[in-house]
């Protein structure tokens, strides 16, 4: 079946540090890949997505590249801010029919000033 | 407007109570979803409605009863819940149900069952 594995959290970084949150996946076929962010007390927001191999999704300074050869979709940001503190979920959805989103377990990120 | 609204924001109910959660969107989306999220866990899909008809029920206990009275509104009726049902209940919507359509999430209702 489909599965998403994220790096264990929590992750604590200083402001302006470089961020990487690892995500690898298992799926048959060619899924679309997503990063969602959940700020404290809120629902999920789509941060970025990529629908095919070698696509790069980007938004708000965050980037992730769909790597089919390593089945990975790692999230990166060059300089994090305190406002980036949130829980980040990697997810996939296979590209046919009414497939549901499969989420990773989430990574809690805390940025300290 | 890409907003999904949910009411109430918080709900505390006893195990014998009946209550309802409400979700609304005005984006013209034809697919709507209920998810359950336990603390420090990812969301789990419960139900999907497509064009006001139930499309997916992820083997959810009958004490949860969804309803889609029109294309903008999704309810979740709760009855005889257990303490382990305490969670954040998220609603989402998308233009259609298929894989190519982005899901927009509401802020959730935090439910506590006492």
C-alpha cells in the first residue's frame, strides 16, 4: 500500500538557520506529492505540491523536489523565521480515481529567536 | 474566497449527548470531506461526499453520521460518543473528488467527550 515516512521530530532551529525535513514515500504508480503546514490551533494549509518526477514545488521560501529515483520529497528553506513554527505533513495521492491523501506522521518545527 | 468555515470551534459533550458539527464553503466545490485528527497524529479520512452523495465511508462507527444537505454545507451528527472520540475534526472541500483537485481545509472543531 501507500505510505509516507517523515523524519522524527520535534525539530528546533534558530532563526535564519537552514531547514530540511526529510520525506520518503512508497506508492505504486506515480503519485502527486504535497507538503501541508498546520499552525497552532488551525487546520491544514497546502504549502506546496509536485505532480510528477523532477517537478519542484515552491511557496513562501519553501521548496521541495520530486525525486523518483530516491522516492523522496524533502522540504527545504534557506532561512527560517519564528513564524514558520508549525507542524509539517508530507502527503501523497496517487494520480487516478478517487484516491485519498496519505499523510506522514508530521514533524513539529520550532524556531527560536 | 478560498475559505472553509467550521462551527463550533470547540465542543464539549457528554457520552449521552447529541450534537452536530457544521462545515460550510462557498467556493462552488462539489466534494467535501470529514477528517479526524488525534493529538500529534496526521488527519485520518472519515467520509467523502461528492455532489451531495456519500462517496466514501472509511468504516466509521455509526455514532458518527454525516449529512450533506446542499453543495455548500456538510454536517457531522454525533451521538453516544466515547472519550476516545475526542479529537480535532477537520472539514475540507475540493472542486471535484478526483486526484487532481486540491483540498482546502477548515480550521477544525476541537471535540472533547467527557
